[in-house]
C-alpha cells in the first residue's frame, strides 16, 4: 500500500479543454514519495494530457496542482524541472541530431540546481545506452529512445517522475528489467506515476492505481480490486488492451 | 588543450591574421572588405539558424538598421566613427528586441514575417517624411568619417568578435542547449532549459553582429541609399553561404563564404555572361546533393567538424 507520508503531488479537480472538448474533466488524485502510482484507462481517457498538464506543457483550465506544498498550475516546464518534476514521452522525444551523450549533458547542465547531478557514465550504463554514447540519438530504436528520455529525466534528479508508456514495445525480459529499475527508483524516494496499458506490468510494479475514463478518475485502489469493479470492467470491455 | 582554445588558435587566429595581412599584398580592398562582411553575416545567420533553427530571411533588416544607426549618429551628433559603429550594434539589438514576438512563429512563417519586418524597416527609413533624420530615399553621404583603412580594421575586429561568439556556442553547454531547443523545444524544457530566454539571447546576438556589420559597412562606403543597405541580397547570400558550408559549426560558414563568394567573384570577373547560370546551378546542386552543407561530407564519415 501507499506510504502514509504526506503526498508530494495533489491533483484536485483538474480541467483541461481543447476547444470545447474536455480532455480532463475534474481529475483528482495524489501520489507520495516512494510510491508507484499506476494511471490506467482506455485510449483517449486523458492520461497523457494529465502528464502534460502536471509537467507544465499545458496550463490547466481549472483545478489545482499542489506539489511539495506549493501551487504549480501553469508554471513553465523548465521551472517545474528545477523543482524536481520530470517525465518521459509516449512517443520519445530525444534531440535527434545530438549524440546520446550530449542529450544527457544538456539535462545535467540545466537540470535541478543545488543538487549534485548523477554520473553520466553510470546512467548510460544502467539503461544500456553506453555503447551508443557517441552516436546521434536518431540512430537509436524506439525503445532505446524511450530509455534516453528516461535517462534525460533522471539526469535532472527528479523527485516526481511521470512515465508515459515507457514499457510499450519492450519484450518480456526487458519488461522485468525496467520494472526492477522503476521499483529501485521508488525505493530511493521518488514518487512515480506510471501510465501503461500492459496490466501485467502495472500489477507487477504499482502500489495503487487510478482508473481514468473521459478525463476523470472512476476508481482508486489496488489493481486487484479494480478488475472486480463493474464500472471499471465496463470501461475496458471491448477495449483492445487486456491484461 | 581545451577545445575552445584549439578552435581559437587554429581557426579564428589564422583567419583574422590572414584578413589583417591581405590588404598589404592584395590591392582589391573592397573585395576583401566584402569578404569580411559576408563572413560576419554568414556567421550571424549561423548563430540564429544553425543553433536555433530560425531562418532569418529578413536578416538584412539588422544590417540596414545598423548602417542607418551609424549614419544618424555621424550626421546629427558628429559621433566619432568607432563609437557610431557600436551604436549601430545597439540599434541592431533594439530592432531584435522589437522583433522578439516573431520567435513565437516557426518554420516558413517566421522566415516570411522576418522578411516583412525587414521591408517595413526599409520603408520606414526611406520614407520621405523622415528626410530630416534619415535623408529618406535620397541616401546619405558621410564625407566626414570616410576612412576605408580604419573601417576595414573595424570590420576585422567585428569578425573576430562574431567568431568568438560562435566558438563559445560550439564549445559551451549554452550552445548545446540551444541546439537542443532547435531539435525539440518541449524536450529542451524538460532538460531544464529556459527555451524562450535562450532563443531571445541567440536572436539578439545574431542581431548585434549584423547591426555592427551594417555600421562598419556604412563607415566604409560612406555614401549609400536605403536600397543598398537593405538589399535582400545580403540576407540571401549570407544564408546561402552559411548553408553551403554547413551550419552549427565554426568552419561551415567560413568555408561557404570563401568558396562561394570566391567563385562568385571569379565568375563575375572572367565570364560575367554565364554568371547567373553557373551560380544558380551550383546552388541547386548543393541543395540537392548536400542539404546539410559541405561539412556533412566529413560528418557523414564520423569526423567531428569544429
Ligand atoms: N493538443 C491537443 N489538442 C486537441 N486535442 C487533444 C490534444 N491532446 C489530447 N487531445 C485529446 O484529448 C483526449 C485525451 O488524449 P490523451 O492523449 O490524454 O489520451 P490518453 O489517455 O493518453 O490515450 P492513449 O492511451 O491513446 O495514449 C483525446 O481525445 C485527444 O484526442
Ligand atoms: Mg497517452
């Protein structure tokens, strides 16, 4: 279960509109340091939008975001990064023409101030990117680019990490491997939000899940309980993503 | 040896030395001066386009504004020429500040808006109603400061400064962060980079060198019309030279200017009748076969071009 510490992030009544469409429609949840929270829901339910708003890509249209006791709604991304929030992207977004090493160096140089940055060689080693260090990021395959997204995020020493479908496209061995890394990160004190369609993976690593539908949460608790809730089953029924 | 010292010693110093010595052995000083001006402008385009991805189709706006900044200081305030060149740089920066909203646009929209802005500045300066200040369309004649020898020295100093900026960008985490912004602004922000601030700094640095170049150009030629110093040939040439060599490097724009502007003058002297044709074909061949510039011949082989 979730550690009973005070949440590091509290999302309350979050609304994000695109034109007249409510991508987020009053989303509320919280996550604490050391906890891995799963964010699941059918395609288009607003998971990525939630991450985009929390990481400052979009300003919320309504609702509050409280991080570390302060309101952060609408702050620019780089400021949130300096406060310890970082993320990966569902479609990885490395700096394609820069080398893998340079990709990480930017984050090391411009990431959180006042904390010692991690060692670049260790990061590349841990996420199996060391052998590509001097190649342009464009040479990496999609899962390697996702790892580079993760390494870039970790280079800024985040305290809240948002992972958007990091595991999609990995084989079973790689899934176990990355699950181990995510758990270790949480054990070191990071709060982690994991968006994922692979229920087995969610089961394996999360302490708690939020099930989203149409921009708001419809369930909060463990995955084991979630799969027995009729409303949750209904939302996923006919959906292409099973366990 | 740190790489920036190596770049200063092996690229900047020899180039500056060459242009300092050449007037003593080569008589066509105007040609040498134009080489220096295009080296400055091509590197200025490199700063903004190579490192941030904004293609400044109206780059000449800063150059012309600088030239008129110089002229106004000399005509109305009897400012000594070197000081008036500095003012020209300030005018470039001020125009850059005025145009920062353009940075919200991207791709072709930015290029077109920048072109329109340069035309707007041209028509503002050339407005007959401003004759008492700018001499309007009738052009300026600055006899009092005419001194091509000193103006040439000034141009070489500005070139050194410009190359210094590019060497810094090429060797600093600041320059790397700019390139990260160029590649993906959202990801750059997630690396902790203040995207807007970085873009504005690069934009103003680029405006500064063009303004200075315009000032020193006005000093050198001392008689000019709005259409001369706002001629979009400056933008096009600077962009083509920079792209031909390869941007986001120190060497690329230098090689681009030396080769292309060299060939340009060679054809112009020897076979002027085929001039446009040969030049056009050359540029088309470049765009088709070497879109990333001459330096890509080396980078493709895995060599790191400074
Ligand atoms: N920038 C945008 N402009 C307009 N509509 C958007 C934008 N971003 C997301 N949407 C819409 O908001 C809804 C939620 O999208 P979102 O990407 O958050 O879903 P998701 O839960 O991440 O889905 P998936 O599982 O497919 O990744 C979708 O209908 C999407 O089309
Ligand atoms: Mg998504």
